[in-house]
C-alpha cells in the first residue's frame, strides 16, 4: 500500500486461478530498496516501470506467510511487459531451502524443477486476460536472463529507489522510512511503531472469505507463439 505512511500491508492480494494454476506457484513478494520508475524507459522493454518494487518469485519448498521476510539467492529474471509497463520478475530461492546449494543460475532451475520456467511465463502472459482482456508480452526476445544480467537490473532499480528517497517534494508514493537516514522522509523506529499501533486491534469477527475469483478456475485461450525458455 504505497499511499499510506510506512506502506503497511492492508489487504491480501488474490489473482484469478488461470487453469491449471491455483493462484501463484511461488512465494510472491518484492525486493526491498528497489523501485521501477515510471519515468525510466527500460532498454529491455522500451517502456517505463510500473511504479512498484521489483517482484520476487521465491521458489523454495516452504510456503511463506503474509509479511514474512526471507533472505534469498537471486537466480535470474524475465522482462515482463504488464499492461504496457515494465514489471521485472526476479526468480530467487530461500538460502535455507534444501535446493539452495544446487541451483546457482537460471539454467539450473530447468534441471531441478523441470517445467517451472515454462509455467511461469505462461502464467504471466495470460493472467491479466480475465480482468483486463489483454495478453502480456516480454522483452529481450522472450528469454530468461541470468544472474549477471539480473544484478544489473537490480542495481538500476536500487538507484531509482535512492532517487525516490532523496526527492525534496512528496510524490504519489509515501516515502517515509526508517532506514535511509539521509532522506528528508526518514522517521524513527519509534514513530513507525506508533503508526502501526494506531490501527484498530485485530478482530477475528472481521475475517472475510476469499473472493469468488480465488474459489474457481478461469479458463483462458492461450496466445500462440509463447515465450521460449532460453
């Protein structure tokens, strides 16, 4: 939630169950201190960023929980063009996962987890069809990129984040933070905690069932000529 101070989690995000996938097939999160700047035209896609941190697809065996922080090993990335915006998807694995020592780069994933790369690009090409009516595309000839390339993507996104934190005027995104001490928007940990504690207490009676889109499959006609693995 980038319009609230300290960007606290307000609600769970659900996605249509694009047959045969039941929701996300990875632990879906984001990489801190990164930002895909809408004003930065990514040379890999030809369009600006989506205004969010870079998305992380963590492929370890342990299912994460909402708000969990994981230390991960970067493995590679693909340049998704999602509804006309650059939306990098970075594949990574929990450093404590049983496979963490055996996967070192993007090519190792096809060996250890055959089908995962193909399923991932199939999912992202089609997951916006039910809600937006459009198929997504990919930059860089529809190919997965290795660690070295991905590290450069993350470096650029980190520099964009530093630029965001150092702006002297507030934009659309709340930039209060407890880490970047040189930022005009730096606040103390105590202040951040007081903001969190100002929320109403948890009430089990307010729990809601997942929306209808998360309770059934949605069937989508596949677009021909899908992305290649490598």
